[in-house]
C-alpha cells in the first residue's frame, strides 16, 4: 500500500497476465505506456494512484529527479484520457474508468534536446503548439504570440491539465514535461 493506494506488479503483457513469473524485459529507456505494455516489460501498476489523483485532486506539480518515471506516468495519463482501453486490461483502473468517454490531450514536452537561447525556446513552443493544434484540428490566427496561441488552443478545447497542473473536469488533458532546458531563456 502506498498512502492508501495499492500498487500491483504486472509481469506479463496485457493478454498474458497469469500467476507465473517469467523473465521479462526491463523497461529501460521506455517512456511510452503502449510500448511498455505491448512489448512484455515489467510494469508496476500505478493506475490506482492515477485514479486517486484524478478523483481527489485539484492541482499537482510533479517534481521528481531525472529518470524517475515522469514521462511514463504522463504518457499513462494521456493513454487513459484518450480512452485506449486495451492497454489497461488487467490493471487496477480498467473496471473503474468510463472507456466510452475520450478527452482531448495537449502535450508539451521539452525533454528532448537542449535549448540555449530564448529564440530556440520560442521556436520549440510554437512548434509544439502547432503539433497539438494539428492533432486536435484547431486553427488559430497565425499572428498570435505564444501566450495567445496557447490561450486559443485551450479556449477551443475545454481543459484538464496533467503534469504541471491537474484539474477535475477531465475535458482536455495538457501535459507539460520540462527536463533539459539549459541556459537561461532570458
């Protein structure tokens, strides 16, 4: 038990969960929930904790050291809110989630690469906003700055935040990942 939440270790791919423990792959470097579940890696089920965060919380800031599972946890939440039910078969949350409802997900990850200037950061943010707009089928005025573009994206998709912030309305998910911003952006 972890703070009243049960964590379970699953040692088989989704379709092969059994009582027999076999040698599986260690999920070293795997940051996507789908890859971890589909390739038969060891996985500690944290979906009970995710459900508790979703149902009981308002805002969370997830601050952990590098290589501590933040990206994987955010990707797990993304798959959950997008309603990717097969990935959650056999896990704690499977029978406790409404798989008929899918929520838009906005994910802004700064975990790849090192940015050395404010201009590089601005270009990365504009690109991430463009990728999310395209994925959600949202158009915004091309002359907007970063704040305006992000604001328009959120206004057109009722929002639910993961990563930096977390709210209960569960209508849209935004995940922020910041790990390797080098140098001051100022």
